[in-house]
């Protein structure tokens, strides 16, 4: 029986931060699907997670590095070179369609359509195209509108938030018009992101809420670790060091804990534009002995840091300029899987991936005192901290397993009619 071919469209591959895409891909491979990855850009200097090596995903990746020559004679020569060198891989229906001047006029005559369709000229047509991030789906929706991609091919688009910033409804309505007309179904990771998508296209019915899931083969423990009464409470943050993630608030939280003479350690994992500022403030507030910066690290390293931690914090905010906020925050599920209670802000969609009062607490964004008070409470109530940690671990294992999310993806998204 022929395997279902799925082509994933991503910004760049591999990346350190977008582990949720890798988890989705490996889950489908485990289910027997034939997966290929179309990467808009090639990331050559990024650390590679072990799972990418285990599944040999780089061998399944096509990098969109072919560019259309400016001068027409060079376009023709390069096209001929490609056709000769890859002759036995040519998909003739697609090739002839891209060159159909009567149908596609100037786009065919100047070979623009040939170069836009280059992947499909030399590779078997997938049964499903799954674009991560709305902007990555536009080109493929356009090719489907031109019948380069047949109508039988289902286009699935997953929005993540960066591609649906608030208060830009009119802009996205125009930008994604061809996407809304030619994609079969759209997925979002939380109710919060669903609201943003519906604000752009209120009449959109084909939306499924499908959260991203952590790699539970990696992020797992048997039970919450135990902290000795005299031991410092070990707090972790993991995420991009950018404004909306609230990484700058971690320094304020640390400063307040120090002023209250709380015995603590803080791990800040991630890289980003605020790194220098955060390190400078750490020095200004004499917090060097309390805070350790790790930069961008592998998932394996993150797991080991979490294993030694007692608490996880994600104090994201609504960005004052873009009004954007975290839509899910997969690392929150990774932390809960490691039996860490989580403290998250009420900004965006983070609250939908945990249980307030059971696996941690949802706190008002920017409320430093609220975060500090809960840290102190959990430090002084070790039994509560462990109960929360263990509940969170069970919660993630009941709701965010790769098996469960992959089944939902197959049954509710890929089989959507």
C-alpha cells in the first residue's frame, strides 16, 4: 500500500526553538507516513537536536536555494541545465503546466512559474502540504489556484502567532486571501490564537485547535524532585530573550527575591536581542551569584537543567507596540512533564496549557509581587510544590502525548472534508 506523502513547509530547518514541528514530524513518521520537509532557508550553524539525527530528518529536507536568474537567457540556460541533470526525476505534467503560455501567459513565458514550482517539477506530488506559519503557505496556495498543485492535494496551514499579530486584521485579510480560498483547513494551538484568526476572517469555519506537544520520550521523570528545607529554590526560565516573553521581568523577580533575603538560584535559558541588557542589569543589581545565563542550548541540556530545578516561570506580556503575546509556550508543557510547577502570566494563550491552582498558577502580567509571593509560598510549602509538580506531569502525559496529538492531526485535520 502506498504511503501518504506529506510535505512540511517551514521557515528554516533545523532550528533550536521550533521543536514542536520536529515532534509533529517524528510522530507522523512513527505512524508510517512518508515525510519530506521544504525549508525556505538553510540554517547551517544551529545546534542539532539528537532526535533530528535519530530520524535522519536532514536527509528528508529540501532547501529552497534555487533563485531565478535576472536575465532571461540565463534563466533559460539554468533551466535547461537543471532539466538535463535531473532528467529522470522530471514530473512531466507539472513541467508542461508551468510552460503553458496560453494558460499562464507572461508567468510561463518568462519562466517565473517554472522556478516557483521547481520542487514539484523534480519531486513526486505530495498528498498533503502542511505549511507551518501562514506566510509560508501563500506560495503553495497560489500554485494550487493555478492548478500547478492539483485540487486533490490538501493544503493545511498551522498558525503560531508571529503570523497573526493583533490589530492587523485588514492587512492579514488581504495577505491571506488566497490562503483562505485554497487551504482545506487551518490549525491553531490555543483558543487565544483562534480568536485572532477569527478576527481576520470571521466566516472561517475550518479551524481546529491542535496544541503543540513536547517530546515526552525526552522530557519525563517518575515524580517531582524533593528539595531540602535549607536548599535554595532553583527557578528556571526558558525562551527567547525578547520583550513579549517577559525575560526582562526575570531580573526584576530575582531582585525582589534578593531584597526579601530568599535563598534562590535562577537559570535563564535562551538567546535573543535582550541578552546584553539582561546581563548588564544582573551585574548592576549584584545578582551574578544568583542568576546563570545558558544561551541557546539543546533539548537534552534543557532537560538536565529542568531536572535540577524546582519551579518554572514564564512571565510573558502583551507587547506594548505589536500587542502580540505568547500563544501557547510549548516549554510550559515540557516543564510540567518534568514535574515542575509553572507560574505563567495571563497574557496570551499560556494559561490554556496548564491548570490554574493544580499544576501551577496563572498570575497578572507584569505583577512582580504576585510572582514573588507564589515563589515564596512554594518554597515554604514543599509538599504543595511536589503535589503540583506531580499533577502537572500527569496532566501533560494525559493531554499532550505525541500519540494523542498525532492521532488528532490525522483524524481531525488530515481527514477533514
